[in-house]
C-alpha cells in the first residue's frame, strides 16, 4: 500500500499536534516531579538552602532568548535573511549561555555542600533543573540545525511553519523554567 504525501498544511497541523502532545507529556513529567518534591518535603528531613544567584541570572537570559526568538520569526516573515540569522544566532547563544549558567549553578551548589546524593531537597533541585536543561539542549540542537540550514539556503515561506513550531517549543521551555525557578525558590529556600 502506497502512502499519499500530505499537503503542506496537513503536515504542519500533524506536526503541530505532535508538538503539543510532546509539550503535554513534558508538563506531566514536571507535574510529577514537583508533586513528588512536595510529598517528600512533607515527610521531614528537608534541608533549606539558597538557590544559586546564577539561576536568577539564567531566568533573565532565557526570557531574553524568548524575545530574540520573536524577532527571529518576525524577520523570517519579512523575508529579511540577515536580521533573521542574527536573531536566531542570538537565541542560540542565549540558550547555550543558559546551559553554561546551569552548570555553574550546580557547581555553586556542590561547593556549598548541596549534592545530588545528599539531602533529598538538593537532589530534587538537581533533578528538576537537570531534566529541564536536557529539554533546553534539545531546543538548542534544533536552533543550530535551523541556523545551518538557513545559512545555506534562501528564506522560503514554506519553511516558516517549522520555525514557528521551534519558536513554540522554545517559548514553552522558557516559561517552564520561569515556573520551575519560582517553585524551587518557594520549596527549598
């Protein structure tokens, strides 16, 4: 049985649905992790500590990257290749800076005696921020792929849908971090 290729709009809608299903599963994963943290906190043996300052800097970095992504999409829609590439590159650099900041934050935690294998409160911070960082890594990989493709090729309107899906994912991981940093601050501080 041969399959008939989907028209572009149907393909976009299918990919969009897949993205939203992935986002829903990521939300469920973090809901489970944050719920488990609350249950563990209620059992006692909870160590309070200060969230590393770099995590707050990272919050600004990742929110700024959402802004640069908005400008990248606008430039793409206007068929302005150079501004698009610059904004997408800025988003990628900010994403990498966020990941470097996470590593620095984990190093600060370790230096302060908060270890992954130590008290459960520190373990949750490492796991939750680490799982989030893994999702950011996925976004950065897609940003790099988009950059390389766009550098080589002219802007084509039919590729806008893919960029919009990437932007949706990027904004999602940004907003997810905003929720997580506030939740972690209220839970471990």
